[in-house]
């Protein structure tokens, strides 16, 4: 497996939009977490269509909490999830940090673009997302939501070369375990055509060359 996480910094929005504009199919199911439909503003689930719980108390989906905006659609994921659900109340010391995974069918040697939206929870300082491909940690991002009145989504795009016919994408909360924080939405995995792959791989070198001139 080859990974170039630098692409998430160099050209996140441009590269992802270029790949998606080519009509490539998202290999992940329910990447925007619109299923299951949340009745109310949030709920806790044992699993979701396309996604399985790896660790933690459950998978928490939110819809309109605080009047906040989703990155895509109407719902989003909070990975530092609640332990007891909407009727359980808040208990100090609850287990919250969760991780989820989804399997995708991939082609050995093919490059893929993994893209998602990440936001800190407004008012919460500690938000820490860890992204893994199979068993390898490939990217981490942290952000504070202190002072935010709404979600502040940033797009993360990572170029990955598959080395197996079955690949697992995992998302985990690595923040303080307090049932609050680490929002994720709009997860996609698309195959990158060969010409686009070449252009993507050349970007770091082109950037270095421009700095020298």
C-alpha cells in the first residue's frame, strides 16, 4: 500500500472535486450517514447500513443538533458517542470514543481517493479523528471547536494505492473520552483514472520546484 497524505494539504478540494467530476462511483455505502434516519436530533445505533462498529458504545448520528449544518445531506456522525442514548442522561465517566469500519472491493495496484468532511463539535476543545486503511493508521487530524457557533467542516483527501482486493476503511475518535466531539460526514472512496493519478503524484514535486524558482 502506498499513501500520500500530503495531498490532503496540497489540493484537498480541487483534487477531490476533479475526481468526482469524472463520474467515478463512490465505493462506500452510506458515506453521508443518511441511514438510519434519526428521529429527533440524535440517536445511537449498534450498526448502520454499510458500517460496522469496531469499538465503543455505539454509532451516534446527529440531525440538526444545535441548529448546526451537515457537510453533506442532513445527518452526520459523532465519533465520541454517547453511551446510553437520548434517554440515558449525561453521566460523568461514560464510555464515548468509538470507531467504525467499512469494507470496499478494490483492485491491486489501483489508486483511490479517500475523501471526507471533518469538523470539531462547536464548544468542545478536544476533537481528534484517526483514519486507518486496513490495519494501518494513515492520517490524523485535531481541531478545537471552542468559540464556534456552527460546524466548521474541512475536507480531507488522501490518495491511496490498494494492495489487496478487499480493503477496510476505519474511522476512530482519539480525543478525550467524554461523549462529545469529532464530527465526520461525506465519506467517499473513488478510483482515480490513470492520467489523473499521474497528475496527483506529480503535485508535490511541482510544488517543490515552484519554491526553488
